[in-house]
């Protein structure tokens, strides 16, 4: 009878793979400021992973508060608005290119 060999597992501290930062927030959007990793996951789900860093850096520089100084309560609402504005800007650029080519 043949037996399968089991791979020996190394303890986590002996592995050479760096462990990712632990997520300690629930990810509902109401915990402010959000962890950058959660923002990256959200934008990746929306297929705009290249915008995650720009979004996070913009609001981090603004200290996650509005121009009047009121702190934001939900970062996912901000992200949804960011994505909507980005998509509208892309559509506008596309229309402008099409109009320039048709003239």
C-alpha cells in the first residue's frame, strides 16, 4: 500500500515570506481612518486598483475631514464618489476624443 508523504510545515517565524499587515477593522466603512489595505481591497473589487493609492493619499493629507474641518464618518461613501467622478472623467475624455476625430 502506498502512502502519500506529508509536507513538513515550518513554523511561521521560520518562513521567509513576510506576513501581511493584520486587518483589525471590520471593513464596513464607518471606522475612520480606514486601513490602507481595506481601501486597496475595496478598489480592487471595483476593478480600479490603481486609484486606491491616490484616494487614500488625498484623504490622508486632508486628515479624513471635509474642507470645513468636519470629520468624515464613512470612507466607503467617499470612495464611491471618487470612483463615480473618475468614471465620469474617463467618459468625458472619450467623448472629447471622438468629437475631435470626427471634425
